[in-house]
């Protein structure tokens, strides 16, 4: 049996600019079928019985296994599971997040995508960041320097009252560690942040 590898190929199956991105991911269906190629690069595999067969497809991207009748979606068990935000917006956020040299914050994401709420933008970034941590990444070793600082985080959602803005500023502890390499190079771990 020929196995068709459907997984997107690096340098080929990724849009090269924003215009191309808009063409590729013009609809929810286009986003779903792209995610399907990522998730099942050799074709659909039933998560319940592991049978490899084209599933029945029903509305809203639901897939039903021909063998055991298990129902699933391509987003089940991923960071997109049960989201009310359209996948087009998710993928646009991924594009934005990975193309900004200076990094992205929730307010910037909310503005650029026209998201209804700051919380939505914040939650999206949080899920992306959690997913971008490489499992089994090597730890820093040898000569490691660690320092800490505080970052003041104010609650932007706080209404401005007659007495002025309610002070609801939290301090976030930021810890940064670098491994000292010879000759002078640094290797950084992503900073760990703890809300105080
Ligand atoms: Zn099955």
C-alpha cells in the first residue's frame, strides 16, 4: 500500500508572506484540512481503535471512525480544542507571534487581530507559549548565572473611576538564567515567571 505523506513540507507547504497566508487560510475548512495534514501525516488514524481508514465526515469538522464509530475532531487534544475563536484567527495569531522580532504581548495581539477582549488574546498567547516549550529540552549546565527582577503588571481591564484608576498592579517575579560559554557566548533558558 502506498502511504501518501500529507505532512506539510518545510519550505514548500508554508505560506511565505501575509498575502499568501490569507489565500491559504481563507476559510475554517482550509484551516481544518491543514491541521489534519499536520496531525495525521499518513492519513487519518482513529484515536480510539487505531484503525487507518478515511472517516465519515459530518458537519463542523466532526469525523467518525468507520470501524468503531468513535467521533473526534482534528482539534481534540490540541491547544485549539473547544475554542470559540475561529481557527483562522488562531493561525493568524501564530503567524503574528512567530514573525515579530521583538516578541508579542496580549495587547498587541488583541489590537492587530481585532479581538473582542484582552483575555482572549492573553489566553491564546498562553496556550501558544505552553505549546512552544520543547519537551525534553536540555538543561543549562556548567557555569550558570542567575538573576531576578520584578516587572509591574497593571490590570488594563480595570475601569477608571472618579478617583482615578484603581491601583491593581501586581508584581511578577522574573528569573533569568544564562549559561556562560567560552569564548563569550550565552545560552538562555526561557525565563520562568511567577505572579506574586
Ligand atoms: Zn475507531
